[in-house]
C-alpha cells in the first residue's frame, strides 16, 4: 500500500514541478540552507580572495551572484529539458514570482526490525521579488512519516519530529504541518532587513556550537550590515519553551533571544568572528507576562555587562570562531562557546560545574588529492557538562524541545568525517560521526540534557566531559544521488543509514535503507 501511495504522489508532484518551477534572482532573497546545495558555490568562493563571509548562513543571493554555474548539463534532449526546466535566460526583470512544489518521498526498509518506513514531505513555496531590493517567500510543508525505530523512539519520548516541531500521531506514524518564510529588504549593498520564520547557522563546520539549524523554525527579525571587511548581524528571535512534557502549543510559552555576530575578514586568508547571545523568559515565577525586555534591543552594546547591571538571571553566552585558508581550497576552522566560567576555577582545574564551555576544531578541502569536486571534512566537537543549560529551564539555550546548537546537547566528545564527490549529475555523499557522551540517569543530572535544571547537578566539583552513563554513539549515512533539476535541487536518492548506541554492556543497532525523490533545500540530520 505504501509503495502504491509513493508512486502515485511522486508522479503527480513531479508533473506539477515541471510546469511551475523556475528560479528567482533578486538580491534580497536568501539561498537555501542546504549543505550539499551550497557545495559548488562554496567551492568557487574558497578559491577567491573576495570579501565573502562563509560563516553567516543563509546567504543572500547578492552575496554569491558572482559564482559561476559549474553544474553538468545532460546531453540527452529530454534529460536536459528536465534539468534546465524554466532556468532564467540571465536577464534581470524588475519583478518576478516563483511558484514551485516541495517534494520529499522516501520509502525505506528497516533491516533491524524488518519493517517498512515512509517519509512524505509535500508542500509548495511562493517567492516574490521586486526591483532587486525586496523579496518575500512562503513555504508550506506537510510531514507524514513512519520513521526508523530509533527515530520513532525519539519522537515518542520527546514529542517532536527532529527539526520540525511537535509530533502529532497519524495513521502512518507522525505528522506535522510546517511553514517558514520571510520578508527581506536590501536598500543597498550594505544593509539587509529581514523578518520571518526559519533557521540560521553561524560557523564553517558541519556542526555549530554557536547557532545551528538543528532545531525547529522560529520567528526572527534580522539586521545584516556589511561594511568594509566586516559583517555584523543582529538577530532577535522568538523561541518556545515547554511548560510540561506534553509540549503541545497551548503548553508552550514564549522566550526570547537577542544575538550579535560580528565576522571580520582580517586578511584574504583569515576570518575571526565574535558571538554573544542572551536568552530570557517571557513569564516570571508567578506566571505573569513580562513582555519583551527593550534593554536587549540595542544593536551595538555587549549584552553581558547589561545583564549584570540589570541584576538579572538571564542566560548569557559568548563565543568566537575562526577560519584560515592554508593553501588553495584547504581550510582549518574552529569555534569556542562560553556559557559560564570562573578563571580561578579554570586555573585550578577543579572540574567546577559552572565552567561551561565547548570547543570545535576542523579542516576541510574541496579538492582532496587535487581531484576536483572531491570534498573532505574532518571535525572534532567537545562540550563540557551543563553547557547551554540553566537553573531556570525556561532560559536554556534551546527551542521547542531541541538544542539550538549541537543536537547532542552537552557532556560529549564527537568526531565527524565527511566525503562528498560530484561527477556530472551524480553525487556520492558519506557522513560518519562517533560520539562519546555521558547520559543522565532517571535520578541524576550529569549535565547532558540541557532541558534539566543545573540546580540539581550531581557534583559542584570534579565534573568532567563524559561523566555519567558512558555511551558510544556511532552514526553513518551513505547516499547516492542523481540531480534531476538544478533550480530547486530536486534529486533522486538511494541511501543507507546505520546507527549503533552502546552503554553498560547493552547495544542498540538500527540499519535502514531508503529510496525516493526529494527537494533538498534544507538539512536533514540523522545523527542524533
């Protein structure tokens, strides 16, 4: 039955896609926040000495308009027509409207439980651009899926579909109706103002310890200023916290975050960036609505001194990142996140619980062994216990039941490797992560779950990364894709995922294979 449903829906939506899809070119519009989609563009940008900030995503179209089109064009007449369907001639119109379907139909088989899986994500988007200064976009997506065993277990426990909000039960498994979009205005080449609902990502890695796209969409207002070699982002977000484990909309309260991110291209090869964010709740201990604290609307001050001067208990985080282009297309990068720290305790190496930091180091190249289009990435992430958490769980660094930074929360070491190779319209993508983490028990908070209050910590001193229930988590995914249409990154995909979680002598293994078609405009994470 699932196979028939898959084939029928795929035929209808692919027919509609060929009739409606075409690409917009407005400079105020944003590029899709998808890792594989951006590879060809970032590869060209890595070769250049242009003033580009690769750590601020999503990119504005105006920032990458100078990248050439390196996609392979099929020679077969029919395939070429599909591949280049409705591709613009290059002439810039005063205004245009884009209408396109969103397709993700993946049918799979869980080898561990000998059961079938099906992931259906169907919807559409509309984009309007006017005079290269104003852009708007709206995306609607209905998710209806029966996931692999470990994913279903996660959704049942957390009441969420990873990255997509509350998990409502359906006949198939879980369902959710998602929307995101934005209104964007670029009065000139130096400033952009955007308001909408979506995701942002700070950093050059696969993960971000500052702000990633792991959690569900959130409402935001963003001011981006690009002057000289500097890019400065003010990001004001409306997040959600849960009043109880059920997590439905009536039980979710607003909380807010104000974020500064300053990216500086110090030289043609070196980028240094600074980050700060403050998170506060919308209600006090008596459940009275506090509203939005206007003290955090100032776009230029540092939040930490303001928070201290106000005598508030808000959650403040600071951080930094860097990237160095060593040689042609070879880069090293890293991040540092500081939630709390006391220099005296750090020097004493006492394992004080409130020394809450995280570190990332990585390297990547777009031409491994000098082979064009062979991307390689190696990354290490380490986050100390209780980082991102708070005494008041409504002020943790999370949104809608998930972490805003790393999906594993805190109290872990992770090693990640990725290889991506493109040949003509084909792409092979392999990702593998190995994490050593310390899980919390039912009665003790060892610092892994950022949604637990750090008031109930196990120790004041002697804390170390990986404490608690020592757990090894291995997650690997290999995908073979064929690019059907470059405009909306529609691709046929065959993938295999293996996940092994072991601790205390027990081991849980999940292996599943899936095949289908999808519009790859967002990142889907299986490694959590």
